[in-house]
C-alpha cells in the first residue's frame, strides 16, 4: 500500500525520480553542497507539493470546515457572538483537530522509508533533522490552513449574523471581542501543530502502514483520554492537590489546549470564574510536546 497522493497516484519526485519537465531533483546532489536553508527548502517544497496533490488531505480539510461551520451555525454561536462561538466549537475541536492532524502526519516519514529514500539519505548532504523539519513544516503549513480558514469564516460569520452587534471591540474583561476570537484561532492552530509533531514522530518509528495506523490510534487514545484520566486519578488519590492540578494539566496536550482557551479567551471575556489552568505552563507543555516529538522523529530516522 502506497501513500495516496492524487487520483493518479503521483507524488512529488524524489531522489532522482523526475517527472516530465523537471530540471533537478528536490534533494540537492552531494556535489553542490548547498546550505541548510536550501536543503530544508527542497524538502519543505516537496512535502507541500505532496500534500496539495493528495485528495485525501483535501477531503479531510473540507470535512473539517463543513463540521466547524455546521456546529457554529446549528449551535447558535455564530449568531450569539465570538465567545458563544468559541464555547460551541471548543469541545468538538478537541476531538476533530487531533484526528485531522494525525491523519496529515502519521505516514509522513513512513512513506519515504517504504520507498527506500531513507536508505540513501547518507548519499546526500541532508541530515535527519533537516529531513524531519522539512517534512513537518511542509505539512504544518497545509494543516494550519485547514484549521484556520474555517475558523476565520466563522469569525466573519459572527460579524454578519450576530443578533446584537457589539458596541465596542475591546479585549478587556467583560467584552465579547474579535481579538479574543483571534486568540482562540491562534491557540487552536498551535494545538494542531503539536498534534502533527506527535504524528510525525509516530511515522518515523514504524515500518508498516498497519503498524503506523495502530500506533496513531493508540497515540490518539492516550492524548485524548489517557492523560486526562491519569490526572483525574491523581486528583482522586490525593497525589495531586487542587493547586498543583492547575500546572499538572500542562502534561496533557489536550488539557493544555483547553486550559489556554479558557484562561486567555473565555475567562478574559467573562471576567469571572475560578482559575482553571496556568497559561504559561500550558504553553510550555505544548512547546515541549512539539519539540520532543520532533526530536523523537529525528532519532527514528537515524536508527
């Protein structure tokens, strides 16, 4: 089974595989000795070409957009204001974003391995870190567009369909603001990029499509359910106190995302409610998961 790319099964040419009209391989030859930015750019362009030519990714992005817009409209958030829209979308996105991100990335490195491209990596002046980073950035750009575009459409929809137009657009407590909705979009995009990094790590550790799918499903279960259950168990057993739980939530990418949305968007708008998370710890948690996952992916390519 090969990595689907387009209806005719084409993929960006790599390692000497040229399509008609190509003048150079997307990976630089050893004799040219280009800089790391040039090498990274080649991998990034190849991966972005692959994603944009893949019907599966296009269908996933379209499905995500349709679901997001439907929830915002049916739930009434798009007519209620920015914060009601955020509240309506938060829980569905906690499930949908990881699924789409994993689908975008769980075969990213595996595809290169199965075609034998990783075996000839040493013949090119391209390091494993550059390969992983180029693959990640190429898919990250496409995933970011898939996540951000429908949310921007929702934000524009609020402007048009809101039943009670806002008197002021401010970011202070108690105001329903487009600036707060923009924060929600940014935090959601960062959450998606973290989950993509996890998926790329999975793709670098496995050797077959079935194994990749199984490990991706296990990773989703652990990230969507496992860590939260562990935190609840720790709180119930007394291992975690109420005060430490605020920072411990950063251990789970899902809880870190949820905490950031509540602390930087929802509670900022309402101006009331108990503190539910530490924004700094949650942001650090997403950063560590992203960087750590890419480090694991690099190790997986090298081994």
